[in-house]
């Protein structure tokens, strides 16, 4: 390929939004803060924003280099390559979590009798097809999907408010137990999912048609989507109340089912299912893409060379967990402990290295 | 050894196996030339050879060759034969053949196109284009006078793309009529018409029509390259060209528009597209075309913008209905009964009680039936049309339901699907989803809604990667160019579209002056620059 694949600022902004939405609004994040979960979201988002600033600064200081290149430059070629490989696996692992999420959720809501192996295979193949077509195609998808998805959310919110299902008093009392429960719920859980996952854009900003980082678009996209996620979180609680929202597997599905209880429209599950499908697909696709891109850069092979092996790895590993319970347990246990290492610790080390090197260069 | 002759045969043989002999210069002797002519074209009954010998000494000997039916008999008789035979200088004694040749060429022939040629290879195509050839005894050069004038269909209302308001004339089979219709709509010096002849046996004339400065040079170069690369013996219709030059041979989606309407074509050309008019068919092509072009009808611009926007949204809706409705019906009745309101579910279940087939088979059967009916409607002689309607509506619809072969709901689904398909203004894209619908139904029967969504994603990814002459198929939505979205899902008022709304790789150009929104009379005191000038008052 002669000209490098490039994406526009708008495409990056759309991708950030769709990626951050993912499947997030379907779950109640920060549920331990009860009715203050939306405040926990705010805290998480703010912490994530600080992290995002660090990431953007790193990218700004190393124009034209993605995460793998930076790791190699700052930690030495061999250790950098090793950490890069670990990152590739980490991305693949995140991708596999989404595949499994979809498999489980599909079995739960849509196709109870179809083996998960088939739905997950279809899912992985879809992502594989898009990644095979290249970054340009991957980044065009959000431009179509994000408006569709937001439209569906908008429809649901409007219907919920028309039917009077939203009761803001369920959000009271605000900060019943002080600030601590809120922060405890936010850190590190909400930071690592979904806000900390912005780390993938260290792999993607280099695709931008101009050098550097599209700061304005990135920040705006991030802030907009944070506001949206906080709103959706508050909505879940305002409809269901903190108790029910906290215990249900898919609170948003329950929220939408409130509409059928109101005898207005019978079942809007389909809208939720579509949102779920699209959100998970994009998220999974992007992790998969980053993993492939990282491997391609580490091995010097074209990205297409790694698409199929990586797809097989992701598909295969999605069977490792025995059942949904274990899947959730791993997600909330070891996974959550590992995330800060990749999302916060290593980027901070990178930033430190860049800063120190900048200092040394200036003094020399 | 055995490969050697094979190889040489491949290289020497003409790929389309027409005989292309070496260029043959004319001979001095008229008799020899005529013999060569009849050896080449045989003694077909429509070829007329008229000998003429003047009264002078030495006599001037000429032969006229033309094809009856391709020429206008009046022109040949009056402009060519009569003017030559009655010319006194030509019949005078002291004129040499060379002088006569020049005299005829420069002065005598009162027709627009006069060409001279020295070989048969040049003369024969002219003959088949309706030229009258004039051969001279003692000269190795011949004249060809444009006398073409064959029977043409008159300009009619387009049958495939009707409008309520708007021009009612459509292209005809004549290339020249087509280019003239475009020329009449685009009276600008920038309009360029490039002609090609493609097809060794059909020699079909093809005209590339575009506006210089608006059409992207990149696209033009690419189209020219692809047209020149066509090596076939026959071009009978625009689809021959379309299939040879369109991107992505393996896509269900059309990447070139076809239209019968000169106004639609002029509109496309004005937005930087390149038109391809093909002799022998009233359907012309427009490229590059994006997915959204296929949902724009020329009538969108002839009606008020509000109703146009509404209709356009209806079209997109109809597109999805036509593609998805049977599949959704299958998916919901087979996999997701819980999604239906209870009363509807009960009523559907009651209807399906006596139906012997599973939903998928039922839907497939009815869809195929409809496609058979539709094909029959196109092919059958007009006189037996009512019979088909009765059979279709009563026997296959009502009676099938009453007999318990299909459920009434399925008949409704299939009918609505079929009608939705006709809402889409472009037959090209309507046809492509006719096929996609079947795949969709099959997937819905095996994976339900999940399958439908997955297949929609496959289509989306496919379209996101598709290009039409370098233009991304989904632009301006993906890649998104927000200011071009004014004419995609809705149509904003004409005074709101100051820039050319599409991305055809061309330069972004202004097409009208801004601030033309009609204002109340308060500003009438200071005339705006955009005020239309009365016609005929100085240069525009």
C-alpha cells in the first residue's frame, strides 16, 4: 500500500464516543455507592480525564509513534518489545472479554438455544472482516453506528420520560455517607472500565491524518460521552431505584422493561439488544485491531498477516472461562487488579521517561 | 514444444476474433476499388452504388456509395447527387480530376460534415455511420459526406423514472439526441463531450459528458482508462459498459447510476459527476455514484423541500423494510415470540395454526411467488395483463390464505415488502436488495435477530470499504463531511445549498451566491447582488 491509511479528527471523535459507550450504559457502574453511583461516575470520569491528559501529552511528545514504538524507545528495544507483546495480549484479553460478554448476553436475551460457540464465532468473524479491510473501514463504522445508537438511546429516554418512569427523588439523598463511598466505588473500578480504556488510543492516534493528537476533538468527545454515561447511570437509578439497579445483571434492560409494565409498548428489548450488540462489537473490534496492530509492529509483518491468528486466539480464549459467574468473577477480580498496571502505571512511567529525557536534552 | 504454437496463436489472434485486415490504401482504378468494396462488404441489398460519368472529355468518373436506410434520401439526392451532376464547372471540359476533387470538397457539397480518406478502413465505418462515399477514377483519395438520417424513435416520456412535476422527456436510443438534450440544459462553454467507439462488431458510439472544472480530473482519467481498456465485440446497452468499468465486481451494490432522464443527468453533471451516454439505448450512466445517490430522485428538487425531505426519509425507511421485513417476521415468529405484544402473538399463532410450513419456508415460497409474478408482469404481452392480476391477487393471495397454505400475515408482509421495493427511485439498488432479502431471510431463520444484525454489519463493513471511482461509497456519511449532509437524508431549501453537496473528489465549489433566502420587502430598497437580472439586458 502506497499511502498510509489515515483517519480524520471527526472519525477519531466518533470512535472515542462509540468505544466509550460500548456496553457501559447497560450496567450500573459504581453500584456500591447506591444512589450516588452517578457521582461515582463523575469521579471516575474526572480521574479518567486526568489520565487522558497524560496520554495525550505522551502522544504529543512522541509524534508519529504509537505505544509499541514508545515502549521500545523508552524501555529499550528488547524489554520494550516484551512489554509491547504483553500489551498485545492485554488488548486481546480485553477483546476476548467482550466476545464472551456478547456470547453470554446473546444466550441470555436473544438466542437461548443456540450454542455460544456459534454466536461468538459470528461475532469474531465480523470484527475480523472489518479489520481485514483496514483502519479506514474500521473508523468509518462509528460514523454510521454512533448516530443509530444515540437515536435509539434518545428514543428510550424520551419514552421513559413521557411515561413518567423517571423519578429523580430516587437519586436522593445525595452523598448520604459522605465522599468516601463515592470515591471507593469510582477508584479504581470505574476508571479502569470504561474511562481508562482510552489507553487504546495510544495505538490509534498515529492514524490521524495530521501529526500529533486531535486534542480538541478528543477532549470534546470524551467530555460529551462522559456526560452521556453519567446521565444514563443516573437514569437507571432514577427509574429502578438504587436497590434494584444495584442487584440486577442488566439494569438497563430492566429499565426498558419498565416501559412494557406501563402497557404502552410491549417489548423494547430489541433496541437494547441492538445497542448491546453494536457497543460490544465496536469495543471488541477496536481491542482486536490494536492487538493486531501491536503484533504487526513488533514482528514487522503486515497487519493482515496477524488478523487470522489473533482472531483464532481471541475466539479460542473466550472459551477458557467455565461460565458467566466465573467470567464476571474474573472480570471483577484479577482483571480489575491488572488494569491499573496497563492503564495507569506504564503510561505514567512513559510520561516520566519522556519528561526526564526532555530535561536531560535541554540541559545538555 | 507443444506450448509454442499455442502461445503464438494467443498473441497473434484477435481477442474478439473479428477479422482486422491490414489498412488497405485505395487504388487508382475506380473499378478496382469498387471490387475491393464488394469483396469486403458483400452484395448486401441495402448498399447502393451509383456510377456517374460526366459529359466532358476526358470524362470525370465517380461512384457514390451509401447505405439505404442509414442515409436521408433527400440529402443524398439533393445535396450530393444533384449538386454534383448539375454543376457546370464540373461538367466542363478542362477540369482535371484533382481539381474536381478539391472543387467538390471545398465548394459544391452543401453538407456539414465532409471528410477525406485514403483507406478502406477509414471509409467503411463512415459508410456505416450513414455517410455517402464519393470515389474518383484516377485518385487514391475519396470523400465522405455526412448524409446520415435514419429512422429514430421520437422523444418520449421516460417509462422507468416517472415524475409528477418536472420535465417529461427522456433520452432516446440516439446518441446525438442524448448529447443535444444535455447541451440544451447546460448552455455553458465548460460542457465537454468526448466520444469513443467501443465494440469491434457493434462499433457503438459512447459519449463522455462532463463539465470541465467540476468533474474531478482523477475520476475522468480513471473512466477514460477503463473505457479504453474495454476490448469486446459488442456493446448493446449501458449495462455492458457498466459491468466493464464499475468498481468492485463482486458487490451486490451498484456503483454507477443509470438514468433515462436528461434532467437527472444534467443535475448529476452539475454536481461533478461524469455522464456516459451510449448509442442504442435510452439509459445513460452517471459515475461516480455513492450509496446515497440512489435515493435521490430528480423530483426532489422540483418539489418543495419539506415534502422532498419527507419523501426521502420514507425511501430510506422503505429500503430497510424491503430488505428486512420478511427476515424480521421470520426471526420474531421463530426465535423471539416474547418480543411481540401478547395479543398480536396470539392472533399470529392462530393464523399460523393450519399452515403446514415453517415460517421460513412460507416466507420463501411467497417471496419467490412474488418474484415470479413480477417477472411475468414484465414479460407478458400487454393484452393478457388483467388475467395475471386476477391470478396473482385472488388465487395466490386470498385463495391461498383461505386454503390454509399460507397465513394472512405472511401475505401482508410479502405485499408490503414488494411495494416498499418500488418506492426506491433507482431500480439498480432496489434490485440489489431483492437478492439480499433472500440471504437475510435465510440468516434470520438460522440465527434470528442476532443473525440479522450480524448480516447488516457485514453489509455495512462491505459498503464502508467500497469505492466508486475512488469516492468512498458511503460518503458523505462515512467518511463524514457534515456540511455535505444537507442533501442526503433530507433536502434543505435550495438557497441553503450554496456549495456543491457531494464529494466526488472534485474541488469544493460554490454554485450560487449566498444569502438568497427570500426576505420580506423591507430590504427591497437596497437591491441584493443576488437579484436575478431581467433577461436580455447586457451580458450575464
